[in-house]
C-alpha cells in the first residue's frame, strides 16, 4: 500500500543527513572519545531505517544501490586484516600503529591503523543490519 506522507518524507530527507553526518563525526571521534565504528554503524543503520519507514524498500534500494552483503564481507576483511596484520611485524595480535602526518586542509593529524579496524566494524554493522532488515521487509 502506497501512501503519500509528504511531511514524513520531507522531514526524513533532512533528518537522514543530520544523523548520517553525526555518525561520521562519531566514527572519527571514536579513537579519543566514546564512539567509533560500532556506534557510528548503528547511527548509520538507524538513518537508513528511517528512510525505510518513510519510503518503500524499492525506493531506498534505488537511492542506495549497495549490496549490503558484500559490504559486510569487505568490513570483515578490513577488520580481520588489520587485526592480524600485526603478526607480519612480529608484534602481539591487535597491536596498532600510529604516527602524525601533515595533511592538506587538516594540518598535523594523528593517523592510526585502528581507524581501518573501526571502518571494518562500521561496514559489518551497517551491512549485516540492513541485510537482515531487507530480507525481513522484502517478503511482503
């Protein structure tokens, strides 16, 4: 059943980007403050669920043409690859490397391999949650 919820759909378009941008902020702030890949992934999943509530599944799949199962696999490879990468350098498992770099527009920035691990966790959380929701919602 298709309804025309103009207020819900218009508000959702704005709120989706607010939640998504906040999830990106939480992702990047997660190394020094609470947050990271898991919480950022949950917020992104919540934003996509909001789109699914306001629009139908086919509309959201057109707007976000990602294969979320492949996204989960890529996230697992990133997370496990980063965690096990320490074995190649003969250091304990989950040992991460970091250094300060000068980046354009950002200046001196501390970059960590833990961020790659968090990106993997982010992709696993979003990919698996949306895959489950799509499989449940696609049956109707």
